[in-house]
């Protein structure tokens, strides 16, 4: 069966056809579709875990019980899951355990670029890197075999381009019937990492790496493609495709296993070519390993360390290194004026907008995008932020976010600022999924250490930024079944916060009142702002329009930052195809002239 | 074996504004090409592009091999632009004297909240520039036609019909039919009508 599949879909099919029985993940671009795809199969257990650490721990338990298990996450997710990841290395596995880790070169939708192959070196586990969807599918079966044969977690590392590009996959295998009993063979020296046992396991881990290096020497995943001998290219992942296009006649050593390195194979290949180069995305992971072997090699002196590669980038680098005389010159059209960009914005009808408008007006931060002024610099309110759609409130006109670091950081950062002696009001803003992911422990910290900050939880009832995944607060499982719903207000009260308010995300009066009293309060306060994500609302209400007769161009409505509200020919105008209508009405509520009404002209 | 391409790889770019159904129609076209026996590498940009962001799909079609998922600059062969600015953006990056363009002339305004150019360019001049920069141009009033048919979302299928009617992709109408049936089981008829309308418009 041949199908056009993304790398993520192919990885899911590969795991399914390799007999995986448990799959865990926390959503994160570019990894999200792996679990979404696998969750559609009935004969597998798939869950959205609360965060990546939990996902790794659930996966570890499942593999200890003897079943093949995959856990998937984005690169920064592994930072969260690093502790159980290291533990997985030292205990090894029972059923096969494969971690799919999706790096994001080019920082398409992440807070950082990082090359997660370093984690594999740290943990002493093998890394496989597919170069297209077919390899992604094929490698999953091999990854499980390696995991079981060598008693190790296996990392499959993809990148945004591999995960999100689609190409033809021959789904040549089929799902095996379940074999073997599910059962946990108690083995204290393997599974209980008391120091005495951990000491005993460490040499086994080192031996494992030696055996894996031997395996990598002869594995068909590492292959030589002979070409002209004047240039030899060692490469992996998507970089292989770019390099192939730029150097069609060169000799290639294409590495499917990038850790541990097949040293003898590399030495032989190096001996067969006049000039050896490594083409890889992000860090010189292969290059440094090869140089440390005493083999003369270059790479990062002409291939950028930063950002995503492409045929163009590799071509330019090759010219600068004197490998190519001239890049295929793009005709390039420069005679065209700059075009307006379309940066991501909070959507029309976004339930986050109202609270940000309130915080921004209280902190005197609202300014039109073209004012060139940054009022947040001298605001009497500090807003620490978190990771989700709501990070977009950083930009004008709202200017309503001052920090974003990593999942859950807003609350701890706000507390730290308070304890450092900042005497203005400090608000931490965090989404529902992010709060459950890693906002609870810092809130416990703020309760325990008697913080006086205000925490705003923006509860849109979904994991919106990654494309509407379920989470513990939605009451629905990853496989679409009814699940136990974790109520945010119960969690917040349960850890000891007494000042808790739940407000309607589209009621400006309520939002203002809640923000005023929470900021005035001498103790820790939590405001839960509740309203459904606009993208998930199937029905649209009656759109709003501007009555040009009443409008005096005070432009308060433009400071909301709603994409549906625009100026055309010096008049404020609402695009009725974008406006969500009745569920929102924020513009109508903030208009001092009462110039915004439903299309039919009726106002209550 | 699939029939010979006018160029190998043939680089098709489908661009527009998130929410227009770009990715969906690119998927239908990609699947139709696979069913016709071509190797297809389909690169997408998504991530934090929610509604209103620029979206581009790269489809690289070959008889021989898979190509990398990013089309090199200046190497676009066919551009299907669902919005004029997004069409021009692709021409700037991937244009060359041979590029052929199918464009929907309906403008979608943008808010550039990060400063920079915010003014939408003069639409007539923009369309004239698109024609000037393309070896051949088909202007298909897809949004307008879709509204006449009762739903602006049909514009993407009308534009796909435009590509077929322009006869620049190695695809026949019938290779689309079954895929539309599969994708839109309940709304097949209206989508099929939209496809045919696009074919007619490109031929007229």
C-alpha cells in the first residue's frame, strides 16, 4: 500500500506496524501529529500525558511491563523529560522503548533551537535519523529491534522538515499479532536504582555502547553511495537531501545511525575520497566525533551552525569553501516593493484578548503598532508570560507580555521578581494546558513562600497553539473517549490558594473587576479566565459593524488587536467574514461612542 | 510509468492565507499526482501559522527520484496563488522567466502588528506586475465564483480546476474526481461543480 505521508504519520505507522502497544506524548510542534495519527488505531493505547516527563515515565512503565512503547515530544520537551530519560538509559528496557524527538532547526515554532543528539551522547543511547517519510516508517521497526537486542532506549531524531514534509511511503509491513505475555519481571538490580545497583548498571551501559558501535559498522542504515572521489560527503537526516541536490556526483556516506559512530566505516570512506566534508543541521555533532578520531574533515566552517539548511544554504556554503565554483544563480526578482507581512495574531474572537486588553490598559501599555513607542518599558505593571497562543499578546497594540522562557516559567518568574524587591504589581499569565503541564508546582511554591503575585490562567479548554489537543482539563482522552476532567479551580484551591475567581473571558466588566481586586489584594490571587477557543467554535454569531455616523475615530477598538477590525479609507471597518459575532462583542463593549452594533443594528 | 514532465523536477508552489484551504487542496493535488505514478515531495510550512498567516506548500514532482522538501530560490515552475500578495511573495522568491502563474485576484487585508509595510498595494498594479513577472498568467476569479456558488471556501477547488484547465500540470480531470469524492463525501457534487467551473474559467 503506497501513501503520501508526512514524516510524523510515517513514524506512527512504523510504530504501529512494529507492534507498539502503548504510545505517550505531550503536544509540541513539530512532533504533535505522531500521537494524533497513532491514537486513531483501536488496538493501541495512546495518551496525551500531562507533560513530557510524565509521558516518559508512563512509557518507561509500559516497556517494563513487556510491551513495545513509543514516546514522542518536541526537542524542548526532552528538557522536561531529561530525568526519566537518563533513568531509562541506566535501567534499560523490557519491551522495546523508542523516543521520537523532533528538533526545530530554524525555530519555526519554539523558544529555542537545540540539537538533541547531544542528549543521546549524554545518556549513552543510540540515535537514528530518517531522511524522508519512507525511512521514518522503515526505521521504527529497526529501532524497536535495536532497543530489545541491546536493552536500551532508542532515540529517533527528526526535524521539522522531516516531520512535516510528505512523500510516498510503501507501507510494506503489517501489524503483528500480540506475542508474549504482558508482565513485569521483578528484577531489583535492573529496575531499582539504589546506588549499589546503579554502580553495577553503569559498566553495562558502557559495554552496550561498544556493542552498538559494532552494530553500526555493518547496519544497512549506514550506507556508502559511491561517486567521484574528489569529494566525500558524510551526512544524515534532511541534510542528506539538500547535499544530494547540491553535489549530485560526489561520494556519500549516509548515516542512519548517528550515535554511536561507525568509526571503521568512516575511516574507510575517508580513505577513498580526496576531500571529506560533513553536511549537518545545527551543531557539528558528527564533525567533532569524526575529527576526534583523527580524521581530517571540515563542515561548520562553511555550513551555518544556526538555522535551517536548504539547497540554497548548502550551495552558498559550498561556493564559499571552494567546492563549487558558482551556485545555480537564482534569477531573483528584486524590483518588487516590500510586501505587507502576515505575522501570526490572536484570532478574531480569541478568549485571551479581553483579559490582555484589561491588563494592558491598567498597565498603560496600549499603543498602535505604527507608533514606534514601547509603553511597556515604563509600565507600572509587570506581566510574566508563558508558552501558547497567548504569547502573541507580546506585540502591539497590546504589548502585554514581558517574559517567555519555557513551559510554566511565568509563575516562578513572577515570584522571583517579587522576592527580589520589585514593588510594582506583578501578574503571571499562563494557559490551561501549560498550567497543568508545569504551572502547578510553581503555584505550590508561591503558596508555600507566601507570594503576593496575581496568576491569570487563560482557560480556553484546549491546547490551541499545537492544533487543539485534549488535556486533563478537557474531560476527553487522546483517543476521543470520555475521561475524568481535572477542574482547574479545584486544583488551585486544593494547593492552598484562597483568593480564586473564575470569570467569563468575553465579559469586560467582570474581567476589569477581577483584575482590579486581585491586583489590590495583599495576597496571592488566581483568576481563571474561561472562554472557548474561537477556532473550535463551529457556529458564528451575527457579526458586528461600525456605525460611521457615531464613530469619532477614537480608535479604542483598534487597540484590541482584533484582525477583523481594520481601517479602510480612513474609516474603521469590521470584516464581517472574520468577525465571530455574538460570542465575543469585546469591541462593542469597549467602544465609548456605542458605535459598534450587530449587523441588524439592534443593540440590547 | 507516468507520462513525461515538461521539466524534472517540476516545482509547484501553492500559496495563500491560512484559513483558505491551501493545505487541503495541496494535499488533493499531491495525492492525485501520486496516483498518477509520480514521485512527490511535499513540503509544508505550518507551525505557529494560525488563521491569517501566510501559508506555502511546495510540491516537487518527478519521474525519477525524491527531491528535497524546499524548492531552491528562483526555481518555481508553477505558482498557484490564492491571494495576490501571497502570489507576489512567491514570485519574488521563486520567480524566473519561465514561471507560470494561476492567481485568485481577491485581496485579503493584513495587519502587520510588528511595524513595517502595512498598506495593501494597489490591486490593479499588483496583478499587472504578477502578469509581467510570469511567462503565462491565468487570473481566476475564484472567490467571486465561489460566492456565486454559495460558499467562499470553494475557491480552492475552483483554483485547482484552474490548474487543470490551464493544462500545465500532468493531471486529468478524472484523476481528481475520485479524490474529491474521498475528501468530500457529503459535498462531492458542489466540489465537482467548482472544479469544472475552474477548468472552464482557465480555458476561456
